[in-house]
C-alpha cells in the first residue's frame, strides 16, 4: 500500500517567517502534486513535479521533488496570512487513475 | 467554465435517514472521484469511476454506502441508513486521462447526521 506522510501536521507562525513542510514515502511516484485547501472549499492544485530533483517556484513558494521520486518539500518564504490553509501532497503511482493523498499540513500565519 | 458542481452544499439529517449527494463533473473529464474528509482521518478516497464504470470501491466504508454514475455528467453517492459517524465533508473531483492526473474538486457537501 502506498502511503504519503506529511510533516508537521500543524504549523503556526508569524507573518514574515519562512517555513518548510515535508511529504515522505517509501514508494516511488511517477509525479507528485501539491494542493492547497482553504476553509469551506475543495483542494486546489498548486504545482505538479514530475522529474526527480525537479525544483519549481511559484512566487514565494518553492517545491522540490526528491531525486528518488519518493519525497517532496514545500518551502514558503516570508509567509503571509493569505498563505493560511491546509497543504496536501498527492502522488500518482502508475497506470491507475487515482492519486494517493497525504493527511496534510495545516498552516496558520498570524499577522 | 463551470467547475465541479456538488449539491447540496449542506445537509442536516437524522440518524436512519437516507442521504443522497450529487455531483456534476467537468465536461470532458474521464475520471470521477468521491472523497470523505474529517479532521481525524483526512481526505479518504471512497470510490472512483473511469468512463462511468466503477474502478475501485475499496474505500467505501460499508454496505450502507453506494455510488452510481449513470452518465458522463452525473454521479450520486447515497448513504442508507445514515449514522452520526458519517458526519463529514464529502468531495467530488474529476480529472482527465493522462500521465499528470490533476484533480479538480467541487466545493464539497457538509453532512451532519444527528
């Protein structure tokens, strides 16, 4: 069974701080995605990484896919209250159509 | 373009009643997923369809849960009889066939069973 473990589970920081959240597995994924979910809404895709070692930047967010395609990290620089939400990583395992979701990191950025 | 549409957005019912949740996926998407989200268990995949055919229903908790997809533009998730432990947010998502399987989620149905 493929599992994705995310850490930390909860994170509360002040505006302007930097943070990193992690997504780890013992399984290899063909691609990995990060979603953000705001209260009362469904998750929304932020980024997809496909190649081992790949780094993608989305404004103040930096996403990295591990060389072995088993793990990923999300780094936020100078966090803002608008970054508050639940961050979910999701892996695509192969020919099946589904994604494997982690349980998420709940981020709170206080002004 | 319309995204994934779910109805109702909120449902409050009493234990033992039948609950039907509805979903309209994005036009042209081949896959449809039903998820349940709770604080304790996170986002759980219940069942998913490919071209209207159920592919994996191993996440369906028990026989009280059933899902159908009679055509490419409509799916239902039914709980009968409902129990308080079924209280959760239920999401429907759809995606296209392809290597990169981006899922587009609806706004969810918040279910409370009293």
